[in-house]
C-alpha cells in the first residue's frame, strides 16, 4: 500500500508542529527498532460547567480551576518517517478541543481511519503518537490530583 493523499498532505504541511514553551504537560514515546521519537506538548484549559450541570472530571478526577480540563492547545515534535509525522499531525487535529477523558479514548485505529489507511509496516507509528498523547494527559492528571 502506498501513502494516501491525506498522509502526504499531513507530512508535507504538518499541523501543530513545534514546541510549547509553557506546556502544562508533556509526553514522549520512542521506538528503538525504527528510531522514531514523538513528543506531545499540551496546554490545558478549563471549560466552565453549565449552570446546574456539573459532570465529573475526566477519568473520575475532580474539576480543576472551576471547569472541566480540555486540550486547549497541542504541539508535537517528531523525529521519524513520513508516516510518523503525518500521524502526529493528524493526532493533534483529533485531540484539539477534546476533554482529557476524550483524549484518552483516541486510538491508533482512529488515526489510521482519518488518514485513509497506512501501510501495515507503518501502523506502529500511529501507536507512538497515541502513547505520547496518553502519557502527556496522564502526567497532567498525576500533577493535579
């Protein structure tokens, strides 16, 4: 299987690429076999609950700063192949604006589907991105218990 047009688009003009000076959380994953490394930076905002509607925070955590924590901004750095960069870019698009609980539910299958598929030998790239995102979210939740 060749790369889809969507994979090539995200590789050529990646979304949300770069670092974040004052990130609220960072997650990093690497694959020693292929050498790919992905780093995710998160800025966490807090959505105010609507009057009379106070759902529990993500993964059962209480609200922080008077609202539900969500991914206000996300950036990535990736050292890797075209698929690794495309996966990171698509993952940031999928995660932006999501609550932390919703971010933890993003899977490699979600990314592969949105990209229109990946060659079987490149599926591991999507797992690195998901793992880095989940690590960043969990790092944030550990700091704010």
